[in-house]
C-alpha cells in the first residue's frame, strides 16, 4: 500500500509540474497572438494609408494629363508608389545610347519578426511582408567595375525620427535553454552567383530600410550594390564602386549602412596618415563626389576593426580600433559633417574588435582581444560595467527583439558564441559553438547574424557550412548546419521580407538559400 501511495504522489507531483509548465506555455502563446494581432492591425493601417496616397497621386497625374493633352512631346512616366522625388532635368539631356540604371525605391520595410515556435517543437517560419515593386529611374551607365553614377535621387522622408522605426521590446531571455530539441529551419533550395569581386570577400550588409538591397565588399577595394530578384532565386548587380583609401590604397575593413539607407560608411587604417572613414553616397547630388573621406583621424595607429551605427534617436556611429580606442562620431546639424569624440582609449589593453549599441541608457558595448567586455554609458561618460572572460573576444551583436540580450563571439572552440543579459552584468546565460573540421584557428572574419525574430543565430565557419543556433535549445552545439559553399563561409544574414538566407564565402560566390 505504501508503494502505491508513493507512486500516486509522484504521479500527482509530475502532473502538477506538467500543468504549470503548459499553463505558462499557453499564456506565452496567447501573448504572442495578441502581439501579432496588433502588428497586423498596424500593418493593415499603413497599407491603407499608402493605398490612399497612391490613389491621390494618380488622381493628380490624371488631372494634369488632361490639361496637357494637346502638347506634342509628352513623356509618359512610370508610376511609382514610393515617396521619392526624381529630378529628370539632367537625364533628358543624356545621349540616347546610355541605358537607364534601375535602382529600387528605398522604402521602409513592412515586416514582422519570424514566427516563433513553442518548446514542443512547432516549426519556425519567416513571415513575408509586402514590399514595393516600384523602381526609381536614375541617370547613369551600365554597372561597371569602377563606379556607376547614381544621381538626382532625393528622399523626402530623410528627416523622419528614428524612434518611429524601432521595434517593440520582446522578452526572449526566459526562453533560452528551455527546449530539449531544436526547431529546425528548413533550407529547401540554394543558388550561387558570382560576387563579381576579384579578391576575397570581406563584408556583407543588408539595407536597413529595404533588405532586398545589400552590399558586399572585398580585398579588391570594391563595394558592390545588389538587389534580390525572383523572390530570392537570384540577385542583380546594380553598381560597383571603387572605395580604396586615397594614400595606402587599402580596402574597407568593415562597412555599415546609414539608418536611412542612403549611404554606406567604411573604415580603414590609421597608419601612414591615411583617411580613416569613407562615405559612399548612393543618392549622389550635383557638386558632391560619390565617395568622400572624412577629414578627422582620431585613431592613432593600426587597423580600425569595427564600425556600427547606434540604435538611438540621434544618428551617430562608433568605431573601434587596434589602438585600443573607441570613438563616437556625431553629425553636425545641417553641414553633413561628422565629428569624432573619444569615449575611451585605456579601458582595453589590446585591439578593440567589435562595437555595438544597446537601447538602455545609451550603453555602448565594446569587446577586445584583451578578453574584455565593456559597457560604456555614453550619457554620463563612464563605464557602466566591465567583464573579463577566459578567451579573446572578436565581435558583439545585440539581439534585435530583446533589448537586454546580446551575443559575444569568442575564440574558444565549441564555445564561440556567448549570450549575456545586460541586467546581470557579468553572468553568461548560455554558450554554444561548433567543432571546426579544417582548422582550430578562430577568425575574426567569421561573423554572426540574428534572425528577425531574435530566436536564431547564424554563423559562418572555417568550413563550407552555415551553422544555425536555436537559443531555446539546451545543447551547446548547432541546432543544424547547412552545406552552403565550396570554401569557408564568412557570414550569412536573414532577410525580413523573404524567407531567405544570403551568405558570402572565400569561394568568391554569394549564396541564396531559401527557407521555410
């Protein structure tokens, strides 16, 4: 009888625990449903507003067309739903033999995070948002190996406050290490296209306002501008620009987009008195060069390893270099000039390898080869926390949805990726990684990317594979690995607008991997 009673009590305790777990699971899913309903209503409202604006615009054009019906030389324009003004005066004077280069409209993306799945293993999928199919006609020539002049494009919404674009904070940290089995992202088709670079690729970055536009850079000094085509089956090269530094003729070490998506910023080296920052203006205006170099040179020596725009209301970016320094660059109002401010030079004892910004109190994260992770409060001008780990740090990447979560890449085999909660300061909440088949050396050129829903990380590797990590998975190994290239993979990024992964490799190809 005692054994039977004990058995019943154990079963009862197990059922109570299971009920508590499933109650929490149901509550979490209800919260997710409520969130997505509100996102859907907001997206529908924005869609309706855009449709109304398009109807008004077409009505105005029809009324103007009826007044000009008697004119002899009427040029029919392709209608565009984008809020972009095109200056046609210069293009009319171009010789007819020059074809027009079509550059897609830079419209804010209407996207939602990838649909998350619960711990029971429901498959995660990437939601597809509606993108504008319109294109902007821009005066120029065919894409060349040096530069295509993209002129006379004017973005009307340039002054929009960035706080309107920021996502809502979502609690993902409670989900970390809660599932004994990973949720697999299915990759059902892959295509490879030539990167059009002659030397090894260096960087890959998605446009922040239209992620079907992306750029690649390489050791040949070129920055190539691409557009995804055919729902992710291919990509077209729109332009190619020579961005080597003026004195040392160095290639961009790292690149980042301006938050408005109209320019690209690159970093170089502080040696030899060379320029340290370049700005590639994608919407070139008359009287300005396509690539300009900032005059200030605040870094004192060595390679500048990282550049990143901060997720704050006022546009600013941060650079970190081999001279141990972290520099904040602010734009001077109305002058289109960027002025540097040294945040710190002595908190790191070796090269700063990665920088990133957090939303809380304008905390700036920097990681270095000295094994240090430093959180610097940019508002008060002092360190908020310092953390020393056992391995070199090579990059840092905040989560796109949970503003308390960030990832640090380290040089420890099979524990390359570490997750931290900024509220817990020096506490590591998860670590995972991979075992390299080709080499045990950890390269700073191997970079990571978060999925739009913040639940997955992709990483390149010294092997020809993309490693995918589900942060809910209890194991320290990848939730899956995708054979993607013939040689090492440097980076793989997730699109918001399509269920697609884009990767770059030392085989000089760009990979397009469709997922569901």
